C-alpha cells in the first residue's frame, strides 16, 4: 500500500479525468508517478523534482497555491 495505489483507486472510484498530485519527499514518488500531472515543490528532494511534470515554488512561498493559480485556474493544463 502506498500513495500511488491510493491515486489509482481514487481515480477509478470518482471517475476522474485527470489527477494532479503535489509532493516533496520520496514517499510521494509513486503518487506523483501515477498522477496525470505531477508537481514537486522547490524544496523537494532532487530525484522527485527530476521525475515531475512541473516544479513550483517552495512550500514556504506558497508553491501549491501559486501553481494552482498560474496553471490550473488559467487552464494551462
């Protein structure tokens, strides 16, 4: 059991077209791998950032909020 399996399960359960996942540590790797769009924050470990679709600002600089405003709300994804 890991976050990646949770993403697969929830995507099927709610019939989501797209899943966006945010992470910062290696325990998020499988979750980001199974998401349609993966976003790491700037303060994430390098291996995670290298395998993400996007890298956003750090947690301290509101990275998740900034990414949602700049990409999702502006329909860039």
